[in-house]
């Protein structure tokens, strides 16, 4: 009885109280500074369940029909029918920016400062929750971001070539249209319209929607930027990526850091697209959304796709969500093609038929 009391006193006198438990296993004895012995106990790991934040729960939920085409349509789509440079600023003169009132000749900013809408402190954390509910082609009702002198932007030099530069002057034409004089980082200056400049910073998720006019940074060349139309917002269907149709009809999946929002897009974004076939494709795509017409393909399947204006035989090598990578038999060239592209025979007939062959073949602009 005395021995047991002595052991209890020694344990209680130790710096850390040790409570015997079924989850603890005795190990070797260690000697403390006061000379007493104590047992070192090994604790077993315990799994703790933590409730996920709402944005993560939303990201794991199946997408709604408004977000993407349905699973039924994907499974049955294999039977459906349907993929898709002057240096001066003369190209800007044919377009006018709507809802712009005449202002003074030289301005430091083209907008009145408006308090920014309340946003989360971590936009990336709410990315998937936002996209899973608001994947529409409706322009968000948000105040315009300010465009001002000394601001870094991406500006158009050629139809498929945009460069980084600084706004050095904002001018107002006699008809009230605004022009932006941009000094490029490399060399040269250009006077462009608001729909030919894009913000240099990464856009907020609430600013993005299907049909938005964007500029995409090349994933292999950080100094190369090209314009396009946003076609898909992130979802489980596309592995949480943005799909963009470039103005040359090239489809590409990118992450948010590669996107730049055009500052003052035209009301009709189709007016910016130079190729008539691609313009008809985008027009029909936006009409069909959120249920675009696509064809189901499998790896190894052969099909006909347009290359340099001529239908050619090719083989499917990779299927990536809405895209397929094909290799053409004649020259072994590889390309990514949207599964509803006007370049594919079954979709070409449908798109040209709905929009009129004459309209889609008119490249006069």
C-alpha cells in the first residue's frame, strides 16, 4: 500500500500530468530533474472530422443544368450533328463606344470613381461556389473599373497580337468617342478604342460570364496575348477551368491568372471578330448556351476536319472535356478542336444553315 502511494506521488509531481488511458502505451522510463522516474506515454493518432466551408461544399455539388450541358445530352450527343494586320488605329474608327457622353478633350480618367462592391477577402476560395450558381451569359451589373492615365494595360497592335503598354493620354473625339494613346513597353505608340485595351490585372470572378470579351496570355510565352470570347466557366465538367474561343477559332482551356478582361467591350462582341465563319460559330454558340451542340468522340476514332480551308482525314488522339486533339494524316499536324466546331463536317452544315451561307462567307469587313 505504501509503495502504491509513493508511485502516485511521483507521477503527480512530474511537470506534465499523465492520465492513464486505453489509447496510451507505456514505453521506457525517463529520469526527471528531481530524480524521480516517470513513464513516457505514446499516444495513438485520432482522426478529427471538420466541416468543410460552404464554398468547398458548393464546388463538390453536381453542376446545375444552367451551368453546362446535361449528362444525358453528353451520352446521346454522338448521334447529334455538329467545331468549330494593320499597325495604325484605322480599325477603331468603325466602332463607337455606346453610352459614352462627350467629355473634355484630355482626361486623366474615363470614369467617375465608384465605390467597389463588397467582395470576399479571398476571391480564389469562393471561385467554385460562385461559378456553380452564376454560369450564365448575362453581363453582371457591376460598376465599370476606372481607366486612367499612367495605367498599365494590354492594347491591340494587330488583330491577333496584343501588347503590354501604358496609357499616356485619353482623348475625346468630336463625336464623343474616347481614344486611348498607349505607349508600348517594347516600342511604338498607338491610339486605340476602349474595346481594344484590356486590364493588366487578373479579373474578379464575379466579372466573368459566358460571352465576355477577354485577352488570354499564352501559357508558353508570357509576352504573347491574344483576344477571344469566354465560353465556359469552371465546373466539375471541365475540371475547373475556363474555356476560351480565340478570334482565330483556336479553343484553349486556361486558369484565372491567364485571363484579362477587355476594358470597354462593344455591346455586340461579334463585331470584334474578323473571321466570318468563326463569327457565325460564336453567334450560334451563344444562342445554344447552356446546351451547346457537341459530338461525342473516342480516342482512335477517325473523322473529317477542316485544315487550311479543306476537309482532311484525321484521328482523335486525346479527349479533354469539350475538346479533342486530332492528328491529320497528310502532314501529321496536331491541333485542338472544339467538339462542336464549325471545322467539323456535321456541325459546319448546321451552323452555316442556321446563320445563312452568304452571311458566314462574307469576309468583307
